[in-house]
C-alpha cells in the first residue's frame, strides 16, 4: 500500500519535472528565434515581404495598399465573393505568376518582387478581368 503511494508520488514528480524542462526549452527556443530575428531584421529589411491584402469580390479587387515602392510583397488573395477567383500579376521582372483557383471564403498567398514600373493585378478566371477585376499599380523606384 505505502509502496504504491510512493510510486505514485514519484511519477507525479517526474511529470512535473518534465513539464518544467519543456517550459525551459520553450523559453530558450523563443530566445533563439528572437535572436535570429534581431540578426535578419535590420539587414534584411528589403528581403522581407510586405503583406498586401487583395480582397476579391464578384467582380472587383480591392488592395489594402495604395502606394508601392520596389521590393518584395506577399499578396494575400482573399476570395470574399460567391464564385471561384484567382489572382495574377504581370509587369516588369515577372513571368505572370498567379495563384491556383481560390474557392469562395478561401485565401492564397502570392509573393512577388516588384520593381519600378507599372503592374497589372487581375483575376485570370475567364471573363472576370473584363467584368472589373482588374487594377494597375505603379511601383516607385
Ligand atoms: Cu475572378
């Protein structure tokens, strides 16, 4: 009887000890991540993509960003419409990257490197561009 009680207490302590260890490990992992961030942050300011929300509806595209300077951007294409949409970008330095088809309510990211110049952001689903899912952005140097 008393032996069982001791065993129980011991394993309980082991769990607590393990939990403590996991916690310490998580903290050092966080510190490591923060350290890496601090190193790449200032130096890699231009290599880090800025996020742009591209809200797609039937049949319109609205961007969360109005002015662009050269750099890397991740277009987050959100389909807020009722039919399938997609997002394609054409312009200097790009070979017409596009997302896969995006079902209503879904999102897909498209990361591109924009240079100085004029770009076309549109929905490549047949007919949608002509219906109004088309806009141009000008990227400053
Ligand atoms: Cu569309």
